[in-house]
C-alpha cells in the first residue's frame, strides 16, 4: 500500500493520535508495540458487539469480520487470504508449527544463536516430550553475513553426518536482542535448496520492513501485528502456503477446528458449525477460525490499523522509511554521546550500507565491558569506562533499566551480548532524532554511575 500524502507530520505532531502519558517517552516500541486512538476505538466497537449480542457476534459476525481482516493482512504480505490466519503472537505461531510437525526419531531442528528465549524454551520443551533433536548454529553479532551462512551450512553438514535428517530450521527475520535484521532471505533460500522446512519467526516483521511471501516462499512465517502494524495486543499472522497446510492439524490449544487423522476416533462436531451451510473455507482456515472462547477483537483491527497508516501516516513506504531513518540517526546520536558504536557488519566497506541496520530497531554498545571469569585483566580492544565481572553485569544492566523507568520515565532494553553491554532503540513515527540525542545524555550519565559502582549501593 503506497500513499503519497499524509495528514499528520511524523515526529511530535504524531503523538496526538496515541494514548501515551505526556510525561512518558516511549522509546521501546519494539517490545510490546502500541496502537493509535482510532484503532482503539475500532476494537472497542467490536468488543461492544460481543457484549450486546453475544451469540450473533460469536457464531456469525466474528467470522465475517475475521475474513475481512485476513484479506487485509494477506494483501500487505502479498499472499492469498486462504494462506493467512491469526494466532495470539509469534511465539504461539512458532510453537503451533513445531508441535504439528510431529518430529520422528532421527529428525532434527536447527536454530540460531541468539534466539528469542521463549522460542528456545519451546524447543527444549518439545525435546522433553517428543523425539525431536535440535542443533544450534553458534555465533555472536557482529558477524559477516557470509560467515553466518557458512556456519549454517556447516551445522547442516555435521547434523547429517550424525545420521540425522534435518527436518526444519527456525530463524528470525529481525532478531529481538540484539535488534538487527537477519539475512532471512538467504537462509530461506538455503533451506529450500537443502530440502529443509523454513520456519520464520518474524515477530518484528510486518509493518517494520517490506515483506513479499510470493517472492520469499517460506514454508511457515509468523509475524506480530501488534508490534509494528499498530493493531492492539495480541495479534499475529501465521502464513502457511497451500502446499504445507496439510501439516497443520491442531491449534494450541487444540480446539473445535482440529483435523483428526484418518484412523483417529470420531469426535463431536463443532458447536459453531451449521451442518446446513455450504462449506466455503478450507480445513486450514476453519482450524484457526475459533480457538476456544477468547477475545480476538485485536485480530479484527487490522483494517483499521492499515487505514490509519494510509490516511494519517502516508502509507507503508513512508512509515517504513521514516522509522528506519530515525532509528539509525538515533543510534548514531546515542553512540556519539557514549563514545561507542552501533552494531553492524564488521566487514563493511567505506560507503557500503549495513544490511543489519535496515529495520526500525538498532543496537548501540554501552562503554561497559564484561570480563569472563579468569580474564578480568585482558584487553577487549575498545575503551571501556568499566569492566564488570560476570556476577556484576546482570546487576548493572538491571540497575540501568530501573533508573530509566523510575527516574527518567522511559525504558530501553539493556542486555549483555558477547563481552559488552548493549541497548536497543526502536524508531517510530511519533519519535524524532532529538529524543534519542536526549536519551544518549542520560545513558552516558548512567554509565558513569555504573563505573562508580552506584548499582551496588
């Protein structure tokens, strides 16, 4: 969707459409998202319908509105409506796919480090209850893209040499922490070449970067709409091309749309199904249409969110371009204030654009290093205000986050990656570069206080 004009300029004027406390600066859009007032009003209208006429709404109207929302999100993904369904969030979507793949003895899953924690816990949980075996591609950012690809291929080779079949691979479109774009297009292509099912965790995808399922051709793709597309929480789209829909037979939890195996016992028909109505949807669509009694009004708000993005913000191209620009300008400003650098590929040539930074999240190194046990005296190759022990590092970044919340009325994720502490920034249409310049000064002061060991007080 491309629109050439917008009704409200980006930056501070855009704040009038959002519900933030005027005293609070929302610099962490990436973690939980946010939605504008017109989308809130649309959701309240759907919730009112459910309250004034529960049966007509739940049994009939909800499915009709759901179809409209699926049609809208399919268009922005360049997919077909019957390939797109909604789930609560990206974690649920990935877990649903992996559960349904029903890994057999001798089958393995490959995923990457770093991985979203809840996804990794889901993999470990599956290993406890099924025959799944998993292998991890070890690396730390920053890393050259070609090296990352080489390591992926090497883990595939090693896993097969163990006598295992690599059934699937889970990987990000945009990594959560550190917040960088992942080369998901290349990894998807390698999966296709190697006969491996690609399961893309694009929690930060739709609304953040341009996506095209027809071109990408993943096997499974899930993306939160409540993070960057401006829907309420919780809403995620699960794209499954027709060729793979037969692999998904149960939602999580298993509900009325369950597709039993041919030799399974007969089960009770859905309480919402009208036996006299003609069947107009695939089993895959019906599977996700009603997953227990739940408030799914957030799903229905996709059209309202896209309307706001087009009419108020000027459309997808304008939003994505601005968010990426302000995130990157902001990252440069914070790095300058701290005397550090922005996470990007280590092998960039002069004038070459970073692929890792082509998204609305950026990651800046704090001047706080962490020394592994026994290596406290070794140089880390960068100047550091302070070198913390393994024991003190979690206390320090927890203290910084608490100070940001309690004293500065804002929040930024602070975390360890490799031998350094980092912070993640989120660009958004209601922010300006000056917002990040201001937080850079705050972070510099907090880092100075960490060097003085105030976090131990």
